[in-house]
C-alpha cells in the first residue's frame, strides 16, 4: 500500500518536491515556501545545479539534486510540482504517478496526444491527483466571467475571443533563439485554447484553422520561430472562437477574454495594473503589467493552493474540496486544439480536431476560486 493511501492528520503540511528551477519554477517555489500555509517546499531538482543551489539557499530548502528521480523516490515527499520544459512533462508525470506522488504540472503536459495519454493512464492506474497549470481559471475576472456564463448572462455562446500578447522587448523578442518551434501554439496559445474551451461549457472544439508568421523577428522564421498567430476554432454548439497571440506587445502583458451570446456579453482581463487612470495635458494614461507573474500573481498562487487542498483531502480519505482543478481531460482538449493549429498552419487548411484525437467529455467546471471568492 502506498504512503498516500494511509489517512493522516490534515494539519501536517503537504511536502512538495519541485522539478524545474527556471522562471515559473522559481515563482511556484516561492508560493509553496511563503504563500501557501498548508504546504512545505521539501526538495528542488534541476539539471542546472547553480540555479538549484541559488533557489534552495534563498528559500531554505535542504534537499537539492540534479536528478528528478531523487524527488520521485523520496519517501518524505507527498506531491511533485513539474515546472520543467514541455518535452519532459509526460515522462515526469508518469514517473511521479508510479512513485505514488500527486502531481501538479505546468501546461501543456505533453507534446503529443499519445505522450499525454500515456502519462494520464499512469496517473489513473496509480490513483493519484494530476492538475495542470491553466492559471486563468483562477484569476478573479476570468472566474467571475465563467460564473456569469453559468448563470445565463450571455445566453447561448456564439462568438468567443481570447488573446495573449507577451511584452517582449523594444528590440523584438528576448532571446528568440531559446524559443522552440511550435511554442506559440503549445505553450502560449495553449492557455487561450483552454480558456475558450472553459468559457464555452458543454461544447467541444471540432474544427481549427490557423495562420501564423514571424512578424516580430522575421529573421528567425527559417529556424521555425513563429511569433504571431491567429486561430479560429469552431465548436460543437456552433460557436466560433478566435485566439490570437503575439510576442511583442510593447505596452504591457495583455491577456483578455470575451464571450458574446444570444443574451449578452462578458469580458475579462486586460493589461492595466489597476483601474487608476490619469487625465492630464499629455493625455489619458494608466500603468500596465509587464510580467506574467505580476498579472497572474494571485491566480498562480490560488491554483497551487487548490492543488494542496486536494492532496490534503485525498490523504485524509476525504472528497477533494469543491470542484476539481483542470485535469487530464482539460489538458488533452487544449493540446488537441494546439496540435490541430500546428497542422493547419503547415497545410493552410482547416483541420478537424477528430483527426488529432477523439475528445472526451469535459470535466466539471471550476469557477469563483479567485481571491475573495
């Protein structure tokens, strides 16, 4: 019998092992160490030892390694937080599951449906929790928009829109040579695809048409870098959605969503740091957010807090609190759209999502989980 099947006191913190000490891994580590009372950062693993040493030293973590298996095999660890590059996601999820660890994994969870399905099958066989990092579901405004949709405020959804515009730099992209081909679909727009799926409850994506190019850094196109994209998604309920992305919004980090329907419209998001606006002789102005960890600071924290609560409930043999966080079906549906978009952009033709994967029924909705909810 695995360790997590034994009921223990809910008062004991969930001991988390982090795999991946890069940009988002560092932020998640800080959240576990300082912002989530029910969790404790037990260990950090990353092939880059200096990064691990620096992060562990700053957060007071004693256990460090360059080998993820050390985290998987540590009996003192309850859950694994995967913030490694996408190409490692599926293997790490499966390894953590086989070790009896609950898993929080950043998006996309895998690069192909086959990879992701293998990881999800391992998690199902082990009976562990797997939650994916679709943070917009935990942002106050997006959560409120979903609740309005559930309450009938828009009627039947007809048009949807989601966009992600990363700030980039004044010179173009920051270190574009480090951005893998397909990133705009698999790691940027994957958030928009999940958001559109989530804001159109009860429907599944059926057809995708994508156009993408290298407009910010055209010299990188030969190497496979695409920095600008527009994707149209048609849903089973007839709704038509548009997702767009660009890697160089000089005015700030801009993430927005919109659902228009038979009874009205809801919107969420925007680049403004606050609602404070100045009106002067120079014009009308407001400050904007420049980093994802600032725009979604509370949402990143809330998604991990929800995961920790679910782990604590599971090990205490209780039902997980509230509705589940974004799980395997959600990750699979978003990935299917991303893969269809890649194929569509390559061929110039619309792609039926069923040619990528037969989509499963959507999992229960999650809304009203942001700060103050």
